[in-house]
C-alpha cells in the first residue's frame, strides 16, 4: 500500500520491488537489476528451514501480488497440504 501511495504522489512507477526484512543484516551488495531475469522472482538460498524464505526477495512489479499472496495461495488454493494455515 505504501508503494502505491508513493507512486501516486510522485508519479514514479517502480519497475522492480526489493523486499528486505528489517530484522536481518545484509552483508553482500545487491545484484544489478539489469542482470536479473525479469520473468522470475529472485529469492536467496541462505537460511533454509524447509519453508519459503521471506528474508529477501527481488521481483518485477508484475509479480508483486504473486509474491505477497504466495503463502495464502499455497494454503487456501490447495497448492500445498503440509504448510500450517495462518488465520
């Protein structure tokens, strides 16, 4: 919502979304966006725990709803049966 409000106020439309968790320290530089595949959601392979890594993500604007609705779609649309439901 904040992104959409900012875009409306400034007239600037973001092409890429970068999700960073505020409770995580990042020590590597961000990848160059023009070198990333714009048909993919890019997440990091570190700190695996058997679920979806939500600590860092870079994705094209077109995939915003896909990324942010992933957990709900896995649980409520039957895409996964082993994840716990969040209500």
